[in-house]
């Protein structure tokens, strides 16, 4: 997987045999926020997660929501080497400058950093996009409630509301049945060692943690989220995020 930190294998056997017992009382919950991307599609002057939304950098809205979840033992933000943004912030988070070239690399390196900071292999980790700045503590708590006793874990997701088309160039080739289609969101909540193992097996091709768990034969739980929990990706998304935040304060 290129540029991933090395560490001893924490689990043996197949993924289905190595998942921890549901609801283990000693397990803690951690948030991990990959914050090493450049956000090229947002066309921002710098990394989009630091672009202002409603008067402060986007990522600070994200972290405020996570800090509103009392069951989280802590939040780790994974940044690129040389990123000094958090040196100037008064955010109550851990920061690890071990971001990788891809999201998968960044998350794997972040999991290793959590272990170095005292997390255990059977702890839960909630991986959340820095650019999903509209998530609420209630949505995160809902995910935790749904997954805490689940043998695999799960993710916030949204049933596909629109008609789905498959393209052939710039033409419609067919209409796809949307009845069983969901839009994946974050946080995505899995046991630390199980996620670590799955990401190592899946490699860089996966774009979220659920995909890695699926790669090793597991079926994460879908927990219905909110349409407001969208990922700020394109320039027009900033105005929409700002409008939502303004409406919440009104």
C-alpha cells in the first residue's frame, strides 16, 4: 500500500473469526478524522478542510460535532507532514502528522497512531470525513447506538432519493433500480483491528472504510443518516453548507 507505517499483526485467522464479541464493556470509542487531502475539486486556495464556512474553518465545525458526543474517548486528526494548521488552533484533539497519499493510507496510519496513543485492538473507531461539517452529535450517537452491539459495525447512509441513470459517454444507457441503493456517508464505525486488517487487505482502491470491510467478506450495517450530512466537495457546496449552519443558528 506504499508509505504505510509498519506494525505487528494484531489479529489472526479470517475476518469473521477475529471480530470481537459484541458489546464488550471495556471497549472505548474513538473518532478518526482524515485531514490530509488537498480537495482539488473544491477549487479552494488551499486544502478545502481549512476553507472558511460560516466564519470558521470547515474542519472546526466537524470537530465541534464530534466533541459533542460524550461517549467518545477522544478524536485523532490525521494531517500531512508539515501541516501546521492545528498549531494555531485551540482544539481539544490529538493530531498526528502521518497522512498518506490516499485516504486508505491516511486511515491506516491513523489507526496505528491511535494504538500508539493507548487505543486497543478491540476499541471502536468512527472514521469521519473532515468535509462533512454538517454532521450532528445526534446523528453520531444514532450510529453508535445502532452499531455498538453489532458484530461488524456500520455506517451512516442515505437511501437514494433520485432516479439513477447509467451513462454511456454523455448519453443514458439505462435506468438503474434504486430500491436497494444507498449513498454512503460518514462516520463509519468499526473495530480498530478489524478495520486495520481489512484496509491492509483491500489496498488503496477503496474509497471508504465500509468498502474495505466488504472486501474481506463482511456486511456493515446501514444506519439511516441525513441529507444535510453531505460532503463539501464542489465550490457551490460551500454556500449550501453555510446556509444550513446559518439556519441552525436562527
